[in-house]
C-alpha cells in the first residue's frame, strides 16, 4: 500500500477523505460511496456525515466525496471484505488521527509506565472496542434489507421470479413470502422489512418455491385444460 492517508481539519474535527481511503483499499471510489450510501444511517449514528463536491474534470457532474470521522473510518473497514490491505490501513489511520491530535494540541492521556498497568489498560480498551463493534454488528444484523440496496434488489428479483410461477401471481407470491418470514405470528408489513440476518435464508426459500411451483405448473395447466 503506497497511498498515504491524510487527516484534514474540518471545522476543528479530524476527517479522512473517502477518495484516499478507496485508493488505499485498492477499490473504486464509486464502490466506497455506494457502501456509505447503503449504510448511511449507521454512519450518521457515529457522527455528522459530511460530503463535499470536487472539481469537475471536463464535462459532466462534479464528483462527490465523503469526509469521514475516525469512528466512521473504522466502521467503513468493518464493511469491506477482509484482505491484506485492511489491517495496514487501520494501523495507518490510527497513526494519522493520533498525529492530528498531537499537532492540534488535543490532550492525550499519559500512559502508565508499569507493564502490568499498561497491559490492563490495553485490555480495557480492546474490550470496549469489541463491545462497540458488537453493538454495530447487532444493528446491521437486525436492520431491514431496505437499508442495503443490493439485498433489497436481490430479494425483489427473487420475489418477482416467484410471482411468475405462483398460481395467484405476484400478489400471492409476496403474501406467501411475508407470511413465511413474519415474526410472532404476524406477517411482514412489506417484503423489504425482512431482517438482514435472514437474507440468505430468504433467498434459499424463494429458490425452493420457484423450483417447486415451476415443477407443478404443467400439472396445473393440464387441470385447467
């Protein structure tokens, strides 16, 4: 990883440019912006989500980029696939934000010199980080698929396939889906209320329904004739 992450001071707050993060991750900036858009509510839960408009290169719309806070940067890394670039990038972000705090005169707590006290402090910080990460993962896990454009579109497409073979058409297919994945005896109000942690289960269920009803369709047509 050759790209350097620079922390920018925006209204007295440290922020990192999403374009630099994308380059460091070896990803297209459009993909990073799409990820931020899909989980916008979660990014905003960690602080104000800032967007800026870059300079236009030639004709076309000016490019947009995000300026992420320290917590938002780390959250972004939890959303990307693990690779050999994510760990060095996280280390570089820690160093960049720490350097910003030193340069801006923000008080940094003095670390203990006793190795046992230092280890205890490190473990305490690690446990706190794990609790915060678990809380974020829980929110993502229970969030509806409408929060993810990719999940929503894939379930919608599978429901459409189901509707083409269901005896009662699309309305019957969506009703069956909402009843199958309701909670406590109540149907889902809408198909995209499906919790994200049931996304894989839902796709598998829809695939079985399509194959089952497709096999039954010729028999139903013969009865109709």
